[in-house]
C-alpha cells in the first residue's frame, strides 16, 4: 500500500527566505506526482505536476523535483512571501486495474512572517 | 470562467438523514472524484468516475453513494449508514484518469 509522508508538518520562516518542503513515498512505481496548495477552509489549488519520466518542473518561484528511485520529491519556494502561507500537499498517482488513484500526504503547514 | 463548483459550502445534517452534495464542472473533463478530508489526515478517495454512467469505489466508499448521469455532474450522497460523516468533502475532475486533477472549493458537512 502506497504511503506518502511530508516533513516537516509545520514550518515558520521569515519573509524572503528560500525553503524546501519534502515528500516521500513508499512505492516507486508511480505514474506522476502533484503538488497542491490549500488555504484554510478552501479547496486545493494545483501547483505543479511531474510525470514519472521527468526530473523537475518549474512555475515562477516554485520548483519541484522528483527522484522516483529513492521515493522522494521536494518543493522549493524561492524568496518566500506572506502570501505563500498555506498548507502544501503532495500526492502520488499509481495506475491500477481500476484506474489512476491519488494518494495524499498529510501536508506541510507553512507560515511566512513579515 | 471554467471551473468546478460545489454546493452548499456548509451543510448540517441530523443523525439518520441522507444528504446530497453537489459537484458541477464546466471543464469538459471526463473523470471526476470525491475525497474526504479530516484534520491531521490526508485526503481519502471515496468514489471516482471515468465516464458518464460509470463509477468505481475508492478507499472509503462505505456509507456513500454517487451517480454520473451527466458529464458535468457527480453528486455524492452521504447516507445514514456512514458512521462518522462530519468532514470536509472535496470534488475534483481531470481530463482523463492519468491527468492533473483540479479541485472545487469544498463542502463542510457537520452532523448535529
């Protein structure tokens, strides 16, 4: 059974700092990995999708890497801003006989302080 | 604007009642999903549908039912058989099962 772990569970940093969020998964036979952002009481916003054949994806100040063989992904946020404060979730997908299923981590709660 | 809508935003239910949560998308996506989110836990898949008139159970389907009569709509019914229904429910859709998933704003269900 696929398990996804995110460390740390919570993180507080001063504005302007570069930071890394970690995601690990137990089954390396994934189809893709997706990073999401969730604001309190809201739905999920997709940030980046990395296919299993890719090593990284970039969008603005965000960069996500994937090392499938070691079961790890990192989300790098450059020059953090207070508006980046949210919970960040990673999810991995595997193809099964019943289709593609996402397994989520429990998230990293980020607070960027002025 | 294209997107996914869920209604209502907040829902209160008495024990023993069935309630239906609405999910509509205008993204022309084939696949739709229902997840449940509880504090301190990751999202868990309840049901998903690859195409109209077809759906499969996820990891925690007991006490829930769905229908997919139209491509745009995937309503979720929380039945009285669901022992602990209080949670945040999220609907998502994707172009195909292997594609990026996009989420709605969620419905918070509270059992009184």
